[in-house]
């Protein structure tokens, strides 16, 4: 025992001696640990980054979606929701995480801010007719990464990616609802831009921006050369070859907003350049001249209405001429088809195509006009329960030249018998209820009905569509309906 104690005491003495020697060799005293400090300048959740005067906040959400019909979260269209057969998913699930990073630094020029919003998603797979792991010949992993926002703000300027200044603050969700609500613009997943906002006081601001519509979620709408139409394309809603040239000008947008205690009012305008490629495959074939499209939108939000505390009404209306994406927004499909039953043919078929402009070889661009509106009302039953009703409506109108060319192709390529008119209307109406049992945790049930009101009638001889398992047969052209249900659990942090 004495031997063991001697060894332990000797070891301890040796360690103390070594530690003392190392401490004596240090040139300066060790710096004290710098603890993270709360930054109260910009609201709750901000902290000073150690060693800097920059404040940072992390946030985001985790979401689980469960849907029946329509995908996550739209209407029943395309391959393979619109196929309405054994290839169609009747239900599906989505898991998503969203992470935001917000930094702010006070300077002599004002606050310098950076913000980024990243999403990580995994969806239920769609299938093709030949391979469940592919869709239309491309790998179908159903996993995706996204960057919704990434911008720098300084002295009234915004550089980078965020929502458009043309948009209403609620994007295309006036009271919740699906991603495919027409009747106004929506860049909720961001658009690349440079913008400037002036604050005039009393809640009045004015903004102007240069925006790259090719970087929005769905990109630009179509610019069709109708002379290149095919039967296989038309039955999916593609009336010709989408024939954009290279970029020549960003979209020029502007907005005036009044945001006060009673609510909000906003007027937005946009100019959009239609720049086509060549009529054919090479330069000598020529090309149409550029044509500018435009859009104007009005938005109104009314708060503190008599029906209850926190209740609100959101409304907007839009008109476009050669800028259809500002009505049938970035998450709305620009071509789609929907199948159903028929009493006079193999099946019923409805299809629709949206474009900024159309032309034929040797002609100039003819713009496509559209108009629409959307709105929603939210009522709070209690601090934990809220319900809403919402709706949207959009219409597409082709010019006389476009209609004549499209209908000539319909007769020649598909043997159309009956009325030919590519114009269409699309309507959505829905309701939802949200339960918030504790702060930042919400459970939502949302059901919506969508209707394609197309202007065709009669029948066509379709060549068939392999991706949807549709055979070559006689199909009846008719209106189509879709009902979709979404159940969602979301935890914000």
C-alpha cells in the first residue's frame, strides 16, 4: 500500500511540475471564454456572433404533408395525376425541412442584412408506364434541395433572390389553399433580382426592380411557334414549339404600397420582353421581332373586421397582355391535361396551354391576354382554432391569328370535329381549418375543388400518350374537375 501511495503522489507531483513549467512558458494570460450574448436590436431570437457586432438568427420549420388526389399540393393534372388510371397516385406524402439564416449589422449607412432560406424535401414517387423509378425517362428519386431566398439588403437596395415586389404579401395563398391558385402572381420560392424600395413614412413605400423571370420556380410561360405543332404535343396542351431566344431584358416591375393598421393596399405593374429564337433551326430562317408584354395587379387586405379579432380578408385582381405568368403564377402548370369518362368516345379529355405569345413561321408575335382574381377570408374561432374559405379564377384569351393557326392544326393533326377554341377558364374554391394546440405547432386540413372550363367540344383522334398509358383512340373534348385533400403537420422554430 505504501508503494502505491508513493507512486500516486510522485505522479501528481510530476504533473504539477510539468503544468507549472508550461504555464510559465506562456507569453500572455489565456483569454477568457466569450459567451454568446442576446441581440435585442432586431427582435426575439437574435444573438451576437462571438467576436463581432453582427447579429444572427436561425429559424425554419419541419413539415409533414399527407394528400389525397392532386399531388402536393395542386389539382389532378398531367402525368400521372391527370391520367386517372392505374398509374395515378391516389395518395402521397411529403417530408420537408426549411432552414433560414438571418444576419444583421448596424452601420453608419443603416442596417446591412443577409437572408437565406433553404429547403430539403422528399416526396412520394410518381411512376411512368414502364418503370416506377423513372418518370418520362428521367430518374425519379423524389428527393430535392431548394434555395428559396438568398439576398443582401443595404440602404434600401435588395440584391439576390427573394419574392417579387409585384406579388401581394400573401403570394398565392390569400387564406391558405393549394399551390395552383390562379388570379395573380406568386414567387414564393423566389426570383433573382435587384430592387430598390423607398420608405415615404406613414406606411407608404414605393419599389422598383429588375427581375429575371427565367429563375422563378416555373420559369417563363410559353412562346410558341405554332407552325411546329405536333399531335402528340397538342393533346398535352403544347400548341407548338416553345421557342424563346436568349435573354435581352429583365422584367421591369414596380409597386406602390400602403401598409397601415387597417390593412394594406398595393398597385403593381410589370413589363416583360418576348424575344423569340429563329423560325427554323438556323439563322437564315429569320425570326419575329421582339414584343413587350405587360401586367397590372391590385391587392387589398382588410384587418380587424367585425367578425372577430385577427380575422382578415385578402383580395387581388390582375390583367396581363403578353405576361401570363403574372396571372397563372410560377407554381401553376403552363401546359396540362386531364382525363375522365365519356359516353360517346373511349374517354373524355381536357387540355390547356398558357403562353405569353404565339406566332407562325414568317409572322410576328401575337400576345396572349389573361385576367383573373383571387381572395380569401380567415376567421379565428379562438386562439387555437381558425378556419378559412378561399378561391381563385383565371382566364386565357388567344388572339384571332393564334386561334386560326391552332384550330387549323387541330383539324389537320387530330381530326377535330366540333367547336375549336383554345381559350379556357380555370377556377378553384376551397376551405381549411387549422388547429394550433401550442405555439408554433399547427395541424391543417384543407380541401379544394378545381375546374377546367375549356371551350372545345366534339371529338379528336388522339395518337395516344405512352407516359399516361393512353391508346390511340377517339376522345371526347370536355370540361374536367378535380378534388384534392391536404393534411399537414408543421412545427416552426
